[in-house]
């Protein structure tokens, strides 16, 4: 059920993203001829008012198609309602609407949780281990997801982001040195010894951390507290996500290890859903923001890549030659499909039940 819940959330996020593109086009009177969730051969297809709606075999995304790209379309190329014939600002809105829809959804689910379920109590002292990278230092030392780290080298950690930063600073400043961390797992306290790896003079252990937030909630005192909390959570998640993608440029070697494919994302969603509705809300908000930031990157096939082509067209005062656009998009297709396949294989090989099958 947890896996099904995370799959349902992913499907919803893709649907919202594509609906953003679709509605931005339709509401401006721009012709649309297809709305699809997934890629590959269609499992379900239905035509309604000139638009073909479909559900496809590979649930790795979706797309909205336009008659502009259909060589068999009988609509004249100079039709004013084709996307290519609309002003650049209208096309920019259509392309950007998917990202905006995902950002709005993330904020909306955080707002809904704060309104209906309540607001989490302030974080407790210490750091919560969210995930551990397989075969890295933290994993070898026995650190596990869900552990609460209360101290490092005898120094107690404070609460919130300050505690996380203190721990990270201590690890980064201790490459190759033995470090003792005080950990609570369940109701049992332990001391774990580990030696951060040396990555160009910076210590690393291969663990994802967050403030030690307890599950208890309290009712909001009013609308202002709801808005402040949901806004703060939204911008914190957005900021962390942007910094994560920036790391691909500034520190590719380490950041690339943290990239997750669809399999790993579903597994993380299943783990978070074990914590109930609050876990699913966090998963939905985090993945929705990730989809928005990822699609904003100026890469082929992504919304950011199409937006880049539009901006170049605006500066040139005329469209980019179709052969250049086609080459740009085809290179992106090979890159993204190749990366997806690699991540799926890697993430699947790391699943616990796969290890059990191999060991038997």
C-alpha cells in the first residue's frame, strides 16, 4: 500500500504539471491536440473535442502536444491559434505553466496540512538521519535512516537547522579523523565511531540529514501562523532543492551519487508514507518542487530548454531554424532516457528485496 501511495502521488504531480501547460494554452485559445500521462505505447486513449487524452506505458512523465508538431494536421500553418503563431509572452506562459503549477501545488499541500492537521512542534535537539548512501562511511559504521544524532565528539547538538549545520561543519573539518557520534535508535543510546572520507580536504560520510522534528502537531493559532509556517516550509524546501542542483555544477562527483531515479523516489515515498499523511504531504511537496526546479533547467526536452529557445528567438527577432531545434531536442532525448535507464538499474539493484534474492 505504501508503494501504491507513493506511485499515486507521483502520478498526481505529473498530472498537475501537464495540466498547467494544458490550461495555459486552452485558456488563451491556443490549439491543443493531445494530453498524455506517461510515454511509449498508449494503454488508454480517448478523444474529446479534438484533444486525444491518453495514459501510456512508461510512467516517467507526460506531455501536451500541439498541432504545430503534427505533420499530418490539416490546420493551415498560418492559423493564428497555433502555438507557433502566438506572441512570445503567450508561449512563455504556456511553457512556464507546468513549473508554476508544481510550485503552487507544493505550497498548497503544505498550507492544507497546516490548516487541517496542525503545525509541527519545534524541533528537538539533535539531527535526524533521513537516508544513508549504500557502502559509504555512514553505512559502513552502522548508521541507519531514522537514527537521531544527539552529539558529536561529546558536544551536544542544538535543535533545528543550527544543529544540522554544527554536525555538518564538524564532519567536513575532520577528514581522515576518528569521530564519535551519540545516537538514539528507538529507545537505545549508542556511540558510533566513524572516520569521514577525505574529498579534497573536506570530510564526508554519505548521509542525508534534517532537523530532529517530532511527529506531534498543534493546532494553528490563526491564519497568520498557517501562512507563515507553510511559506517558511515552502521556501526552505525550494532553497534546498536549488542548492542540490547547483551542487551538480560545483561538486558533481559527490552530488551525482545522491541523484535518484524513479525506483528510488518511489521507495523514499513508501518510507515516508509509513509515517502517515504528514509523510505523504512532505513527499508530495518535495517531489513537486523537485519537478519544478528540474524542469526549469535549460536542457533539451525540459521546459527550461524550450524557454531558452524562445528567449533566443526573442533576441533574434525570428525563430531558430527547425533543424537546429530538432538537433537540440534529439540530443536531450538521448541524454534524459539514458540517464533514466542508468538510475533505474542502479536504484533497483540497491533495493533490499533485490539483495535478498541475490543472496539466495
